[in-house]
């Protein structure tokens, strides 16, 4: 179950979503990082943007901003193992 909420810093807009995706239908579960240039007033600085990407057979890709950390790496590794196990169980049936 993927649940997320996006909140606008410029308005009162709040978007929430829940999507249920069986492990066996996940085709990719990964994090991607990119270096971005951000401007604040007259200053510009580099920042790293990390996104969790979940792709499945049934839904459009889901892109969620995340904080990069060793916990993120452990989460991705754990979910990928569960995806493999679910696919093995379906193949064995």
C-alpha cells in the first residue's frame, strides 16, 4: 500500500492518494538522485534531489520525494527481496 500526501507551500492545496500494489506486480522499486541548482534571492546553490520510483504492471510510475539515507537503502533492498519472493511464489503455482 502506497500512501502519500503533497502539500503546497503557496496555497491551501493538499492532495492525498492511496494505491494498493501487490508485490508481484512491482516491476521496479528504486531511488534516483540528481544534483539541482536552487535559487534563493540572489544566491544559487547546489542541492541533491532524491526520488523514490515505483513502477508496476497496473499503474503509472509513482515518483515520491525522499530523504536519501542508509534507511532508504535498507527499505529498497527489503522491498526488492519481497518482490522477488512474490514473483517466485506465483511462478511455483
